[in-house]
C-alpha cells in the first residue's frame, strides 16, 4: 500500500471522469477498427480473386463500410479521446463540465451509428436502405438520407468537442494569465480551428445539397460543386487524422526514446503551417475533373508543394528528439545511435515504423501532388496504395502504438503483453509493406481502384515489376497479415482491460530542450492564424467555386441519380415512341419531297 | 510548458518493464548536435532523387510520347 501511495499518480488517478470518457471514445474507435478490418480482408481476397464468397454486387457496400468505419469512425473517435487527454493533461485541470463532454460523445456515437446502419443495410434487400456511396459520397451516387443525417450529427458532435476544449483552455488562461499555451493544448486548438474551417464546406454540401436531394426536396445537384466542397473538407481531413499522430510523435515518442522534444517553437510553427495550408489545396484531388480551369489546379499544386514543408520540419524535429534520447542512452556514431533505442518497446517501435512508412508515403504523395505526373496514376489502385501508407499506417499504427503507451495510464492496468504488442506493430509494417507495394505496382500497370473484379476478359496488363497475378498474391498476403495484426491489437487491449490493476504506471512527459520561452509570442496569436487561413481559403476557392456555379448552376443541369434502375415499361414506351417518330419523319419528308417536286 | 511539468520530470524517465537500459544523465548538459538526424535526412533525399530519376526512365523513356490536342 505504501508503494502505491509513493507512486506518481496516473492520469486516471488524477482525472477519473475524463479518463472514463477517453476510454469510451477509444472503445468506439477500436470497435470501428475491428469492423473495418473484417471488411478489409473480405475486399482484399475478393478483388485479388483468391476468395469470392460474396457477390461482386456487394463490393461497394464492403468498400463503403471499410472506408467510413476506418477513416471516419476509427480515426476520429481515437483522436477525440487523445485530444481530451492532451488538453486535460497539459493544462493540468479537469474539463469545465463533463456533461457537455458526454453530450458530444453521445452525438458522435449516435451519428456514427445512424451512418453505419445505413451502410450495413445495403447487405440486405429486406430493408429499403443503402448507402453504397464510398467514403467520398460523390453525387450523383446517392445514399439514404440516414447516411447524411448521421454524418451531420457526428460532425456537430466534433464541433461541440472542440468548443469543450476551447472553453477549458479559456478557463485555464484566466487562472494562468500571461502563460504560454501548453504545447499539447496548442496542437489541439490549431487542429480544431483547421477542422472548423474544413467542415464548413462539408456541412454546406450535405445540408444544402445532398440531404435535401436524397429526401427528394430538390431535383438535382451540381456534381462538380458537391465534389469540390467535399475536397475542400477532404484534404484537411487527412491532416485531422495526421495531426494527432504528429502530436504523439512530438510529445510522447521523444519521452519513450529517453529524450525530450528538440524544439517546442518548431512544433508550434509546424502546426500553424498545417492550419494555414491544409485547406487551400483540396483541388489537387480533382486534377482530372472537367469544369475546373487548369490554372486553379496549378495554384492548388503550388500550395500542396508548400505543404511538404511542415512534414519535412517534422521529420527533422522528431528524428532529432529521438536521436537526443539515443545519445542519452549512450548511442554513438552517425548511424550507430539507432541501435541504442528501445526497439523492444511496442509503443516506440510502432511509432518509428509508422514514421518510416510515412516517409515512403511522401514519395508517392509527391507523385500524386504533381499536376502532370498525377495523370499516370489517377483512379488506379496506386492511390489506395498511397493512403494505406499515410492514414493506414502513419496514423493507424501510431494510434495503436500510442494506445500501448496510454491505455495503462487510463486504466491503471499494465499492458497484457508488450511482446505480442511488438509482434503486432512489426506485422503491421510487414503486411503494409507487401500490400502497399503491390498496390503501387499494380497502379502503374493501370489496374483500377474501387473495382470488384479488376481482371478483364481478353485483356492483359503489361508486365513491369512482376505480373498482375503475382502482385495480387502479394496484395492478398499483405492484407491477411494486416488482419492478423489487427486481431492481435484488439485482443491485447481487451485482455489488458481485464487484467489486475497495478501501480507505478504514470509516464510524465518532459519539457522540450528548447522550450516555449524560445517561441515568438505571435505563434500563440490564434486570431491572426484564423484570419490568414480564411484569406488563403478565399483566394484558393472563391474563383473556382464561382466558375463552377456560373458554368452549370447551383443545382446543376439535372444529371441523373445513381444507383438507378431501368424501368422496363418506360423503356419499351420510349423505344416505341422513337420508332413512331422515325416513321412519321420519313413520311413527312417523303410527302414534302413530293410537293416540292 | 504547463505548470505540471516540473524539472523533476526531466530526469524522471521511467521505461516500461523489460526496457530498463541506463540513461546517461550527464550527456544532457552537453551541447547536442543532431548529426545522426542530418545523415538520415540526407539518405531520404538521396532515395528521393534516385526515385525521380527512376520514374523518368520507367515512365517516359520506355513509352511512346503521348500528345493530346
């Protein structure tokens, strides 16, 4: 008992109610991860032709479920938990009112359940509901209204979460006048400002166009407009996933390595740059969209290249912080210090492998970002190959590694098996290396993405770095390893939650080598950054949006709605009408011809 | 940093079980020069440059010119 009293209190000891909310959010995240992994392996085996127990007709349902559950539910539930931890920990004060906290958690849970039901209902014809619109929900693909309503409720939940953290920070500021914003809170606040700006577009797209359209209140939408609004949100959302991972790399990884963050000011600069630059680049997802002038695409490409800067700054700062830890552990030499790092710790190895994969993702990302070279890989499986390195590994693997580090401090239960954890993160790396490599290589052969049966009769893909079938096998093996890795992760976390409690699990974070006192005060001027971010967004989007609307109107020119079905009587009537019209025209021509003779 | 982060946490590194290598506390006062980081980043750029050259050979020289319009 005395040892327990002496031990430093863990997060759950200090803030039990907040820890409960964080655990609830993370359980939501892990549930989504489990479902996403199941749909993932089904797709992997299906599209490679190794096992097709389900009809190809259901492929879009599996793909939508895989995408939405993983990139919306798994990532965002985890990050709201992480952000709550970061704000409470770095301000060292409880949230103002946990009723509000439970409210936003409830809204997110209800919203995601609604969206999830609308997607899963697509598997059965007994319920007249489906949402096989994929994660991007492009019009004219149309989902059941429940899909869009659920998304709206979910996103409003995240807005309330942001307000909850801002209010807690404002209360802290009143109690600590003149103090710099603690780094982790600074990261949360800048990320949330970016999120507010980004989600305005998707809220407009859903509330003004897609939801009324799916309810039948308006006839048609302008697909280019709703796509553009989607990507206004769709690119910053990748930073919404990534910035929590960056937060773990900046603030937790150096500590696990035995060191300290190299530079607090550089970390702040990076987060400000992401706030400014992550939104005015969305058009780089639309390089092949007609209806947007090439000049706007070029501006978007230039902004995107600037966006590489904060990631390169991160590579420097994080690696330097880890190197500092290695030197403190006695590491020497130009590369020899790498051996001194705690590679047996799953949290460390997971985050380092995630960072390494992100560096590889940077290579394919630069191809994607180039206006001309993007044409080679557009709509091929290269693109999923790329984002399985970024969100699928840099983010997902960092979150899993972060969970190994954080979960014991949220539960007072030590991780059930660090050895299984280590095997799990290494398996993820190997599985993803195989799967993503095969996807990139197939993409260069022209194999399309989002396709249940990418093999075509009478057509063979050209040979390059291995045949189509060989790459399929590599893809399937990689996907299977990833599934096994997910099962190990979930099992480890579940068993940990049943393990006996222990003391001494607190892991306090050290301050940076170069602290906030070295950072210019202007970095904490959030109003200034909001202003500049809005100006940049206006510059990047005002003219393209005006052009899209003036070309084909706010509600489009009446494009059809998909999924559509052919109404047999109407088709027959139309065919008959066409024949009658044709015969009449011939007769009229003949008669008028006679008269003009 | 927040008031919660006191100087005692600077040296208060507690590694998880099985990861208890000694930490050279005296090294902390030394001037830290991240040359290892520079070496890794230079390696990254070298790979990047090689990859770009590779793309040029694979994607352009091995195929016929595509002229649109």
